[in-house]
């Protein structure tokens, strides 16, 4: 079962309340998304650590209900 963009955004914001989140459905199938996530929680962390925080926020949906998520993560300027 596919995830809706609003579900992905809600999970990320639940884990990272200050996050600015933009989600795009890349294929129109609810399985392939791109996300831009900006959060102070990323400051001082490597790109891998930033992505791990987002994957943890998705609570195991990555690879199941959510097939692919292209991530771009940053701390605020």
C-alpha cells in the first residue's frame, strides 16, 4: 500500500518539529517521492546522519509502504 505525501510530511514533522518539509511525488504512483527537509537538528551532522534521522522518522515505512525517497537535507542558513 502506497503512502501519501502528507503522511510522509507528518511523520517527519513529528520527529523533527522545526522541519520545513517539501514532498514531491516523482512518478504519480505514491511509491516514489523526493523530499527536501530543512531542520536545525541536522546542524553539525554528516549527510548520512541527516538522512538516518529522516529514515528513523519514517518508522519502518521505508522499503515497505514507501518504495523510494530521494532526500535533500540541510540545516537552516
